């Protein structure tokens, strides 16, 4: 099974935020079931930026120590997730899809669809409520686990 993991799940997990436990349970179950977990290259860049700020502000890391911690986290992310890449057409579809008010969410959905994901999992499924075409099913982590879609 190919599953697209939204940016917010990765951030919850790696930054040990409020919804860490649910994110951890989802990722462990997906790994155990040998599901292919994908994220977009754009999400990777966003995650890099947010985790770097987190390491500076929350962890107080600077310089080489910060860079090494960042490299460790980013390497772990790349070990867990495959990267789904856009092409010009999928980006144009994301930009042009008027169902979405947030173009980043639209582009995330388009790349998940482009690479053949069966599901897109996000803590913010309302971001994808306009994706009624059903080509990629939208779930929260808890919904996905409870429906035993693994």
C-alpha cells in the first residue's frame, strides 16, 4: 500500500509535539505492514526549515551542534519516507485547482495522486475536504488505524 504522509504528521513525530503518540502509532503500524510511506520534496524543505528553528529556539542548539542534530533528524526522515516528486503538470494542477484555498495543500494532494497513493493521512483533513474525487482517500491517523486499512 502506498500512503502519503502530510507534513504535520512528520513534524508531530520528530518534534514530540502534542499528537506525538498518535503519529508514532501510525508510523509503527505502517512500517510493520511494510507500507510505502511517501512525502513530497516540498514537505521535506518545509520540515527542514521548521526543525531548524525548533533546534535553535526550543533546544538552544547553535553552530555545528545544531547542524549535526539537523542532519541526524533529516537522515532519519529519509530512511523512513520515500520522496514523491512533482513535475510541471502536477504543480500546474495544484496551482489551478480552484477547489482549494490553500495551494500548498492542493499541490500535496496532486503529488499523492500523481504517484498513485491510495491514502493521504493528515491531522488536518479539513485542508483536503475539497478532494471529493475519491482518487486518494483522506484520513486522520486515528481514522486510518481504526478502519484497519493497514
